[in-house]
C-alpha cells in the first residue's frame, strides 16, 4: 500500500466531543479528508483518573504532557465528585454532524474510564453488557449500527474479540502493531478484521527522546512508511484542542508529500480479501502504563 495514512480519531470525553470534534471536522473539511471517529457515548467519568495520581508513573506522564493544559481542569475533575454527564445524550447533534459530513462513526466506549480500567478483567457477560449499552446508544444517535469499534486504551484480549463477534462489526481497531490481520483465537480465525494502530500518539512521545511541540510533527512524519499502511490515532481532546494548529500543519505536510489520508473503513474494504491471519497478545508499550493489546510479530 503506497503512501497511505488511515486516520482514527478517538473521542473520550464530554469536552472532547463538544469542543474538539467540531474543530477537527473543520480541519478535515479544509483539506477534504475523511476519518474514522470512535465515540464514547455514556457517562464521562474520566476525572476518576485523578486517583491514579497516587501512582508515580502516572504523575510523571501528567507532568510530561501538561495534562491540565491539554485536557483542561474540568475534564480532570469530571466524574470525581458527581456522576459524569452522558456524552451521547448531550452531544447527539455533534455526532450526527460528523456522520453527515461523510466521516465514519465507530464505537469506542460506553464509559471510557470504566472500560479502560476494567475491560480486561470483566466477565464475558459484563463485556457484552458494556458493549450492548454503548452500541445501542450510538445506533440510536446515528440511525445506523456502527460497523467498527476500538477498545479504549487498546485494552483488549481474546475474550473481548470473541464477544465483539456477536456484534455486527466488520472490523475493529483494538491493538497496536503493523498491518491488518484476522485474529486467531483458540485456533479459530475470526471474521472481524483487525486494523492495528501503527504510529505513536501525541501523549506517548511528547517529552521523550527530545520530542517537544516544536519538533513533534517532524518526528511523526519521520515515522511514516511509504510502502506500508500507516494508521494514526489522534484525540479530540488533544488535536481538537491545544494541538489543533499542529495537526493542521501535519495534514498539510503529509498531503503535500503525496500521502492519501483515508478512513479505516476504506482500508478494511481494500484488504478484506488479502489480510493474513495473526494473533493479538498483551505487552507493555512505550509511553503507556500497564499492558495493552499488540499484534504478535514472528
Ligand atoms: Zn480513548
């Protein structure tokens, strides 16, 4: 696949949906580019991440990425003292406009915070419930069933992949890795294609190896592979907020260099017949806490 970037936009919070998504839609429209948005539609309890400040690794990450400046104090406090607002209920119009603008709308989470913290230790029944609630809410908003999903924080395991098979997803983006593949679980090749994210996110590389806001785009650009599919994840809270001008520059640069920027859905169509089988494993990942789902390399 020549000079291709599949663009994935994760939307984790109330503010990211209300403020970040419209900003990103404007930037994408300016360059006539479509992306795949993954929405969180239940309560915004992301502020509960605050308790994790007790862990030194998380505190370091907050300082390294200036989380308060990036996300805003209201996000950091959301859901800590009172139940978080239901994002899908308050911002249904935003989500509808994304679909109307020709972007792809996928399912990210019901309760992003809860799913990110617990999804991997949930029973099969609890996973099913979490997904059902969210997929129903997103279906009610969009009027169509989402055909793709992406696990929050790439916290996914084989059990989750199996549960997802019960939903009408055509493909998912639950892990980090290289090229699209059909996951094999207990010796069985699943029918839902997996499109791994190949590039790091802003918060993963900022503050590491000399990466600053000034050289971030240069570093991101240097990681692109001309002959293979590139999959980039941006966040409505970051690239739709403080990092919006930087993301605008990035898009301009990659398009000027002849890259095409497309939805994950169009990639899924292109590789549906040719993608190989593969495995998803759990591993530590640079810039992230704990383990997450990674495509197995042989
Ligand atoms: Zn997320």
